[in-house]
C-alpha cells in the first residue's frame, strides 16, 4: 500500500493543511465536506502537492517534518511552486 503526504491550501483562510492518507481523493472530500473541525472553516481546499511514500513510518516522518517547519517554508525551501 502506498501512502500520500499532502499539502492543501485554503484561499479563504490563507492557510495550509498538511496530512497523510492512503486515499487522497477520499481525504480531500473529507476536508471539503467539513468533516474535520479545523478544515471545515477553510472550504474549499485545493491540493498544492503530494508525495507518494511506500512506508507508513516514512510518511509520518515527512508529515511531521513539514508541520514542524511549516508548509509554506517547506514548499519554498524545496523550490515547489504553488499559487495561493
């Protein structure tokens, strides 16, 4: 099973959201249907970037690293273009 570490962006909040999942399409629907306390405030969310990771432990490490440094800083530090 592959895992995806993802970064979402909300235009209305001007904020990023980072997470991991094994089903990105389902997880994006979850966020955009308002089923998460934090993310329901930022609907609609859009996917900025995602990474395919084979091991769950590696996905958790990457998610933690992005959250620790901040998604915007992570994107800029890795030259990942995004439009906000």
